[in-house]
């Protein structure tokens, strides 16, 4: 339950904790239909490389052994589809997202790629997952954890629904620390991405929030501490593309 007066970040703004989810929902309702196109434009296609690295780390089994993946905040299905194509016949993914518009895009894409029997789409909140304890073999979240109002609750839920010996993988924007690249990255983020969002989706404000939210997300070491606090072991991370993103890994032992 929220405490009276408790606030959190929505981009660079402080907002009541209970309001953040509604504000985030409005962002993704607005951009859902052009979300994947904007990812290509904003990253120059690099988001595909980062996601492939995540799937390589996941390493889903290629055979008939049952393997259940929970992909959270992955409404358009990008991670689940990549994992399904890399895996064997025993693989099944459940995509859980709080945003109905994003889920609708994902279901349509799944049908077009003939993956609708291997990937399910469920509306749900990362902070209170409607799944049984110890029911998944892996949990992935790509570029979604920073939009969760209570990240600590989401991490504890991830731990709860994973089987012992299962993997938690989180791909998220990080902190650029390479001299020179940091200034170029800031310039591109704040001067190019919002106008690009206006041109492609008719919505600059949502993309202004998205670039601000990246700057407010904890640095890798601090986020790793949050993962440990949720109960995970063997916590590690690797930075990619000069620190633009980080891939966090841990295990539920």
C-alpha cells in the first residue's frame, strides 16, 4: 500500500507513487503501434543486436525438454519470439504486460509469424504476478523494468515465480561513461529522439519521458544490489555499446 505523500520519478518529475503506473500506461498506449519502428530509428538497429545477446545468454534448450519462459513488459513479443525461434519443441513463452495496446500488437505479430501456439499473451502487473510460485524456468525483461513504479516488488515477484536453478535476465539502458560518447548520447537523446517521436508517432512528450527515465534508472552496481536484495545469487552484469545498455544476470538458487 502506498504511504501518504510517497513520490517517485516519472522522468525528471516527481509524482505521487500511485500515479506513475497510469502515466506510464498513457505513454505506451500512445506509442504502441509504432514502438518497434521507433526502436529501430532510435538505436540505429542496435536494439536487435542487444536482444540477440540476451537470447544467447538465455540459451533456451533446443530439444523437447519443457522450458517455460516468462517475459515481462514485453508486450510486442520481441524477446519471446527470438527465444522461441532459438529453442526446441519443448519451449513455451508467456508474455506479461500491463498495457493492452502493446499486447494487441504482440498477438497480431505472433499470428503473422505462426508463433501463437508457442507464445501466450497475458495482461498483468510486474509487481503482483498472477502466476504460481516456482512455475517458470527463466524470467526476462527488456527495457521495461525502469517503467515499473516499485522495482523492488517486481524483483521479488520474479524470484517468487522462478523455479530453483532458474535464470533472471534484464536488459536495460544504463550509464554511458565513455568520454565523448556520453555528450553525444545526451545530445541525441534530448535533441533528436523527442522530435523524432513527434514525426513518427505524433507524440514527442512520451519520448521525452522515455529518455528522462533512462537517466533516473539506477547505475548497474546499484541495480545489482537491488537484485541481490530480492534473493538472487550469482548477480552480474555486462555493459554493451559503451555503456548505453547493460545486461544483468542472476540465478534463483
